[in-house]
C-alpha cells in the first residue's frame, strides 16, 4: 500500500492532536505545526516512541503571519513528495459582540481562522493529486449566528465559504473538500470553565469522523460534517 502523507495545522492540543494521533495510528506520515516549539518537541518525542514507523515533521509557526505559513509549507514540501490529506485546523476564539469587541479582533481572527487555511492550501495544492482530501475545521458557528459570537462567527462563516468555493474549483481534479463543523469539544481551554467533560464531545470523536470520511471510495465525498453534543449546544 502506498504511503499517505498528511499535514495538519495547529496540532498540539485538542481536536488537532486527536486527529494527528488517529492518522498516525492509521499508518500516515505526518507534518504538524504549532506556535509552541516546546509542545512540538514533547509531542515528537512521545509519538516517535509510539509510532516508530512514521515520519513525523514538526515545525513552529505563527499561522497569523502569511510568511510563516508559506515557510512552514515549504519546509514540509522539502521532505514530503506529495500531500494526500490536508487538515486546516489552526484557529483562535475570542467572544464578543460586534459593537463592543476590541478594535482589531476581527482582523486577528480572520488571519488565523481563514487566511492561514487560504495560504496553506494554496502552497500545497501543486503536490496534491487525485486521491487527495482537504478538511477545513469550521464550526457550528459557521452555520448559525449566536449571541456573543461576533468576529469569531464571521471568520468561521468565511471559512465555510472558502470550503465551498474550493470544493467547486477542485472537482475536475477529483480532490475532495470537506468542512467539519463541530460544536463544543473538550480541550484544555475548557479546564476551569465549570463544564463537565461529559457534557461536551471528545476530540477523538471529531478525529474518527474525519478518518471515516477520508476512507470512502474515490467516487464519494462528505461535503459537510456537523457534530454537536448529544444534549445540544451550550
């Protein structure tokens, strides 16, 4: 079986880490990035022991900066011959109302939540072939406005629009595009919130759904995956 080369942005915790570990368990070679070099070093050490057959690349990058996005992509492409699976997972959340949130909040969230996906996708598309698949980590906030969503919701609506336009463009090349829209999902950012872990989804639930969509036959694509806690949104 041919090797599968995967690339994930923002993979040091939460959903990104769960996806990374699912892909490694499934035999993929993996490239990841995070802003924290210490987090990356720790992950690489752990994963190399758990998955000795996998090639694992880990580079520090601030994906709010377009140059760092393209630098990250170029480092990966120097090591991997092609990319079969791209997960645009990098994201940031800040609550707020449009009328009162801090100046610049929209710009900062658009840089990470939308522009990083745009620049990373453009950088690696030349080496993505027919069996490739792009996953964009959207949100239920991509589908419906809600109180205190503000600029975050705008950025996630924009990422959904990016996903839909990209899918149409890539249909002739048989490259699949899936938007994943999770509701509340456990990560360390929920620690101290008072919300019980059982009330929200596990990050590995998102990873399992992504892998299931990736493993479909070449003629099938899941365009949008919507997941919520069984008791509904918070």
